[in-house]
C-alpha cells in the first residue's frame, strides 16, 4: 500500500492477499475509486475478487486485465 487509492499486489504472497485487500478497501473507502493491481496472475485476481465479493462491493470492474477498480462500496 502506498497511502493512496491504489494497491499493487506485485510481489505479495497469495496467503497475504486476503488481509491486505480487505484492510485496503475498508481503510480507504472514502477515497473511491480504489484500484487493485493484480497483474496477469489469474489466481491473484481470483483471491482479490473473493475478498471484494465478501465485502459486497456494489460497483466493481476490470476494464484492463489484472487491474480491478472499485467504484462504489
């Protein structure tokens, strides 16, 4: 996390993704839209989407493969 509305998951281990994504969304929900950069790893995208779905974010898109945008929580 870089203190902004972007979270880059490059170099993050799969077991760390759940906590990192959840904390990032909940701690930065006032900075919408949020961007989560997963890269080209489908497993990383799936892990991030699992958290996003669990939090029940309302408006989520992936206009660019590997970059998830959360526009409304």
